[in-house]
């Protein structure tokens, strides 16, 4: 497994940044009813999880 590929930002960077940003916004909107009642700790965890999921999704989309 190529760890450098998965741990670095995608190229071209503007497309990667757009894909990650849209992914995070969508994930946070979909999970709002779960993390909102949980307070700031659960919101931070949801944001980190959404960022990781969006990063992997963007890399998979850009790989095609």
C-alpha cells in the first residue's frame, strides 16, 4: 500500500480542496441530528471523521 499517496493532498490541489470541502459540508449536514445534541466534543469528532472520509473519497474520485 502506498501510504504517501493516501496521506498527501491530491493533485491538482484546487480540485482536491473543492472535493474535500463539499464532502465535509455534506457529511456534517447529514449527521447534524447526531452531533448537535452531543455538544462540542461530539461535533469535533464528527468534523474530524468527516474530513477523513472526504479525503479518502476525494482521492478515490481523483484516481479515476
